[in-house]
């Protein structure tokens, strides 16, 4: 391929997808029991959920600057064009670090052609933007066409999600402690979305059935042509819940295409088990 694609592990695409489509994985880091792990490479989502359920509190950090230096220098030496679709800059410093390292590499290799996109997306919402780039690339699109398509998807990707325990997000600094105060004993569940790359609570709903129905109501309000687009679903090691949501979406909107995967180790460290997220576009391309 004439364009080299780069993407983070926070896209929640499986390692096999990166390998199959020759995408350079940028692993974010997980810190657990005084050890450092590379998301997808040296720790799996299942392992992190097991540790969290055992009471451990993993911490995370952005991708390694040294890795960016090595990869971007190699790209310049190969004379290849590159496109790096990055995890939301509001949730990680990885995008800013990548831009800084690219600019440093360009000082030595002025001919380096590397576009870095701040997706403002997370999990499978981000993953669907990466999948778009892969499909366009395989179809023979130019890098300009791929960038335009990816930017459209990033700008119009809706994220709707709920977590079992908002304290995970508050402890990790991804949500204010005030927003996290809910009163779990009342079976009140939060519904959140992503707004300009940030996690923002929308409302609080009592009971799981009402919550899932409300997610579909918001999906109907915001989505377009839901029958014909690929809907993303990611889950915190609760595939049964993801499949329940898939069935509800199928029955309500007639959707035929889905992409479902477990939430990876980095996002799981902040969202916790039994998280459920759905992703869809709120606009159609002209």
C-alpha cells in the first residue's frame, strides 16, 4: 500500500485486525502491580477485567514518545506517506505527543508526509473511523480522499454509553467527582456521550430496561439512515448485554451491519466492567 496507516489501541479493534490490514498499532500503556503493559500487545482485555473484578485499580498512560520517534523516522526513510488517526486529545496526551514528535522528525526529514488526525472519538466509535480508512485505501482512494472521509466520520460519530460505576471515570480524571455522584443503591444508571472529544453525562435513568430503551430513543433522535450504516457496539466484558442491544437495534431500525467488540484494557481501566456503548453517524456524506 502507498499509504501507511497508524492507529491506537484505544480504537478497541482486535490485534488481529491491525495485523490483517497492516495497520501500525500504537499501544497505550497500562500500569498494574508495579508493572507496565502495552495494551493489546502484552496484556489482553480479559486479563484486565479479571484484575479489576479482583479489586485492582490499573492506571494508564499515553503511547511511548520513543515508539513514535522510531516509527515516524522509519516512515520518512521509506519515503512512504502516512496517516495516523489518533485517540481523542481530550482523553489522552497521545495525539499531542505524536504531533510534537512528527515535527521533530520533519526537522531532519523535511520530506516526511504524515497527516495526524485528532479523531475526538473513543472505543469502537474511533475504530469505525479507522475501518473507514482501511476500506477507502483498499478501494484505491487517494490520501486526500481518505483524509476527507475519515474526518467526516470523526466529526459525525455519535457515542452513547453507560457504565456500571461512574467512580471509575472519576478516579481516572475522565469525569468530575460531582458528575460521578449518583446513588448506586437506587439503581440509577448514567447515560453519557462524547462532546467535542470529552465525556459528558446526559441524564440519569432508573433501571436497565428503561436505560436501554432511552439509548435507542436518543439514537433515533440523532442518527440518520440507521438501517444502512454500520452500527458499532462495544462492551465491558459483557457480550450478552451487547447482543441484547444489537437485537433491540435490529428490531427497531432494521439495521443489518454491526461491528461488536470488547472494550480494550486502557478504556476498561477507566470505564470498568459491564460498560455498554453504541456508535453511529448523525449525518450522511454528500
